[in-house]
C-alpha cells in the first residue's frame, strides 16, 4: 500500500509541474520547492553544528488558514519551551508566501513531496524532537519516518467526517497510521465517536484552537485612525474575504440602506486587477485604504481595504459583518468577526463549518441566498437596536465559551516532553 501511495504522490507532483506552465499558483508551488533540500541542509547543518544545539519542534500547516489555527499552540509552546527552535512548514503557497509576516517561527520552509526518500531525507536533516500537524494534514511517509524514530507526533484541531478514507473498507492502512499518533486532538464529540467506531482510542476532545486565536487578536487593539474616522458616528458593515458574487450583494444592499451606513470591504484577493474593478463598480462613493486621508474618507460610503493582514482587527469597527465565500467553495473565517460580538451574514455554502452551523442555529449568524434576503435582514437589525444588541452579546459569549483548546493540547505535550 505504501508503494501505491508513494506512486500517487509522485504522479500528483508531476501533474503540478505540468500545471505550473499555465497556472500561477502551481508555478509558485513548484518553483518554491526548487533546491529545497539544499536550503534545508545549509540551515540545519549550521543549527546542529554546536554540541548543545537547541531541539527542534516541527509544526506543519497546509496553508495560511491552518497556520492561524495552529498559531496559539505555537505561541504557547514557545512560552513553555523557550529553548526549542520552531520549524514551520507549509504545503500551499498561500501560507509560505506570507512568511515575512510570521514572527513566531525560527525556520519556515515548504514541505517537500511526501515520497519515501524525501520524507526520510527531511527527517534526517531536521531531526525534530516533536511534530505537530494541524487539522487535515496526514502525510503518511512523513508519519512513518517519525514513528520509526519514536518522535512524538500530535494532530490538533482535527475534524473527521464519515466520507473520509479512514472510514472506507479500504482504509485499513491509513487507520494504522492514526493509531500510532501520540494524540489526535479533535474539535468535537462527533469526530471522537467516528474514530471510536474504527478502534482509534488515542483521541482527545480539545475544541478548536481558532477560538483561542481570535480571542488573542481581540485582546490587542491596534490603532487604525483613518478607519476609526470613517466609522465615526455611523453604523458600519464590514464585508470580509469577499469574492465578486459577494460584492454584488453588498452593492445591492448599499442601495437599500440609509446613506449614513458605511461599508468596509476587504476582498479575499487584493491584486491590482481585482481592486481596480471593485473600485470602478462602487464609483465615487468609494475610497481605497491605501489612498485614504483624513479629508477624503469623510462622506464616503465605501472604504476598500487593498492590503492584507488587517481584516481580523477591522471587525471591531463593525455593527454587522458579511463573510465571503458562501457562494463558492465555502465561507471564510466567521470567528474573527464573532469574537467582537458582531452578528454575521454569509451565503448558502456554510454547512461544512461546525461553528457556522452552531451560530445559525443560535441565531447569531444568518445565511442568505440572494440580495433581497440580505437587504431585508440587515436593515431589520440596523433598525432594531435592542435586537442587534442581544444578538451581538450572544455572538461574543459563543466565542468566549469555546476557548481553551490550546490549554488542553499543551497539557498533553508538556506531560510528554518534560
């Protein structure tokens, strides 16, 4: 089975090399791994040159979203084990491309292809003392090499569904790897029960570390004087991580709202083409954040955020939030808004997100199918101060009550490493 798996991985990587000829993301993915082992050798040869070299803790995330999920554990690990060095790897360019913003890792690399030879080479070079994989990341050759060397391995904030290969008749080889992980920390009881059905007992229910992450973000209020000026004296809707379909709804909504309502839009993609098209659509009523001044934000209905890394802090200026992605593959992070006690709206494709289902059931979040539904529900809340206040309080309480996953995870890791 390992041969078939490794062959499939090799074929997958070859297909990406071909796709790199036509697709920008595939190109970043492929060329970002050029001479990867040469770079790894250079860095870790120097790291281990001393007889008293610091041990290495390896954290792996698929992309930037999983990094945000793992960040509370990385930070807690650094506090508990300050003598360790943190190696952070990414599978996707969306994470690795933001490495200049990441301050809690000592070394940041792409993850080499999960073939037997490359996994063995990577572990031999890095020599991690512990490995932590976030959410959905299961790379079986890497896991095998870690198990052979008896290096502690953890999976955190995991979610399991009945349609995953672990629960299929042919999933025995994959289940074997799950049983050898030191502890699989899952987000909910449903995941734990699914694993119990296939005799996986090394499971802990910790909850979702994203709740800890957004609570941390909320506790550090960065100053944004121009956004504060834009929001002053008006009700504000922040539309975060939006795509063109979402922005059409926001544009229609703006025509039904009072002229005093302000809209802050932070598109998921901030390339020049996307930003220019959005600016042209919104017209003279819009100003780009990069061009905003104390004078030109006054009287504008739209403020377009044309830079990354600000959205999670900007939600604190919101009375309501709209989260993009619900008319595509699925919604983006709703907890960043909810932690500030902001009711959220999104499109219909939210059901695979546990927190979204819970917030909809608790009437803290609202799914809309079209412009009419969004306009009706938003205006109803903006015109009912008491109802808005009640929903806001429920949203903030929901996030606060779900926090604590990082503590549960770290108690286990500390008990093993110490």
